[in-house]
C-alpha cells in the first residue's frame, strides 16, 4: 500500500520580523520595541533590522551557518557580509606580506566581540558594493541596499562600544582600535576621506594614550604597524606631516651599511623598504605642493634632506642587488612577488626624490628610468592576474602616479595611465580611479593646443565617468585642495588657488 505523501505545514513568516524570530524561523507579530512572541516565551528580543539586503544576491552563493561559539544571534545578511569580509576582504588586505593581523587577530576578535563583528560586516558590505562598481564610490548612497545595511552595522558596532565605554576590560582598547581600523577602511572605500581620517586619528590617539599612560597594556604590534603605515601615508592628504609616527633619520650609532646589509629573507627586505618609505613619503608630501619660490627659500635644507634619503635608497639598492642575485630564484612564487613589489617601491621613491625639487619639465635623461620602472610594474602585474581590489600593500599606485604624471615621454605616461586603469583597486588611502583621472588631467593640460578643444585620450565614455568620479570625490572632501599631488598639479600650472 502506497503511503500518503506528507506535506510540510506552511507558515507565512514576515520578512520584517525581529532578529530573534527570524533566527528561530518563526512568525513574528512585529510589536513595536519588543515583540510579544519573544516576551511571552521569556526570550530576549534582539530588535528589528533597519535595513536588509535584497533577496537576490549574485555575488555570494555561500551562506555560512551561525558560528556555535558566538555569544549573540546573527542574521543571514550579517553572516553573508562577514563571509565576504573573511573570504574576500581579508585575503586582499594582506595579499602579499604575511601578517597575523587580518587572518588571525582581527578574525579571532570578530568571532568573540560583537562590536568588531558588526564593524567587519560594515566593511564587507561596502567592499562588495565598491568592487561591483569598479571602486568608484564617491560618498554614501542610501539608494543602495548595501550602504543602508552598512549604516545599520556601524550603528550596532557603535552601540556595543558605547555600552562598554566604562569597562575596565584590558582588551577593550584593542577592540576600539580594531573597530577604528575597520571604520577607516570602510570610509575610504566609500570615498568619505574626512570621516576616514577622523577614525584614523581616533585610533592614533588610542595608541598614543596607551603608550604614554597604560604601558602595562600590550597592543598587538601588527595592528600598530598598520596604523603607522596609514599615518605616514596620510601625510599626502593633510598637513604634510604624520600625526604620530615620524622617522627623520637613522640612528646615528648605526652605520648606514649596517642597516641594509642584514637581508636574509623577505621580512628583512620588507622592513628596510618600510624604513625608506617612512622617511621618504612625508618628505615628498612636503615638497610636491611647494611652488618654485617656496623651494628656493628652503633649498639648502630640502636639498640636504633629499640627498640623505637618496643615499639611503642607493645603499639599499646595493645590498638588495646581492640579495636578489643570491636568493631570488630560491623563493616561492608569492615571496618573489613580495620582492618585486618592494623593488618597485624603492625605485619609485628614488625617481620621486630625484625630481621633487624640480618645478617644471623633468629632464629627458630620466626617460629610461621611467620606462624601466613601468616595465617592472607590468611584469609584476602579469605574474599575479588574480589581484585584490583592496589592499594595504601599497607601492604600485604611487609608482604609476610618478610615471603617469612626470615622465617626459608622453607615450610612456599614457601607457602608465592605461596600466592603472587595467587594475581598479585601492591601496590604503590611494584609489586607482583618482590616480587615473588626475594623470589624464595632467597629460591633457600638457598636450593642450591653444584655441583647440580638448579631445579624449582614452575611451570618451570612460574618461567622462572618471572625470565625474574625481569631481564628486574632491567635492566631498574639504581638504582635497591640500592633497600633495593635487596641489602640486596646480602649482606646476601656476594656478595655486584653484
């Protein structure tokens, strides 16, 4: 005898129910504040979501199950965004140089602390939306579901932090610092630079206060190093100097050769290049916006500083060539990529330093160096076709900017612009679309013929989109006119007040 087919009892559930009822897969009565369903069964009602992601999600097919050790309830949307953060954001943020920060420290804290969990969800949502839009977000758009969801997650993170502000928990400072970093990353992707720098300065204040008044508390060293890197890089986007971390000279007790000779592995090379970048970046941020008259007024001091940093770079190159000759071929594919990027960073800084005091056309004798540098970048990119859309391993974009904005050979500049355009991504604070659009503006200004209208250098529609993105980005930032490479653009063309 054939058994009757059993039909599952259908119960209509509200899509707008409270978080607790949705996790339990039961119908919610949606009573204001606290639902009657939770109240009558003695459960804690976790409230209602302000915004939810659309039902159709194309980019993430995997919906992870709730982690069993989380001490709070999560929704499907939150798990999706945390999954994106874990599977897409984290691998890119530490793409080349191995660090425990993203894959272990922040991920571990995110599994244990709700504030970090919600801040990570914010970053995951914004990163996914930015990647889907070629990294061209220029502000918050409440018409986008992911933006609304990101605001909600930020609100939940703030709420969690607020509740613990009087806590004596020694780990709370590290939690705040991680949240600051995640907020910085999210705001940079949104193109809200003022907000990003406010969060950055909040994190730097936490580090400074901890180091001065709470020395017994240990902050993760890799976390501090990321804030140091962003602080140094931010000198190009503000007053021209880092807020907290300054690196003027190598310790006088050490010989320069001693600093760079000890290179036995990738970590040693990375550390030495970081020393050079930490010295060179603020100096370039100081020089690029200066007019010819300002350079002349301080020339002796600037020239001495320029030659000192160049000397360090040349000494590094001498030691690096030995490392490359003896060890490069024995490295694995990933480590070779690290070495390639570090070499690009050093060579890019050398060219920038050579030309930073020149307020006019660069001598044609440097063209071979620009060409060789562009080739080095292109070879690196060819080795790594699966490149991240968001990383903190900066070096490619600043180098391509130097080539695309300064090279005397216009054909090389155009090739550099197309190379930037081929990889839409962000390196820390630097967005490839900003670099592309600014470099196009520079090239068009140098090629302009009086009395003739400007023509498109690349695809006209793409050029218009990039121009609109640049306008929206700069218009949304009050400090944009102080960015070193933007002010430098107007200084070179005698229009400082634009």
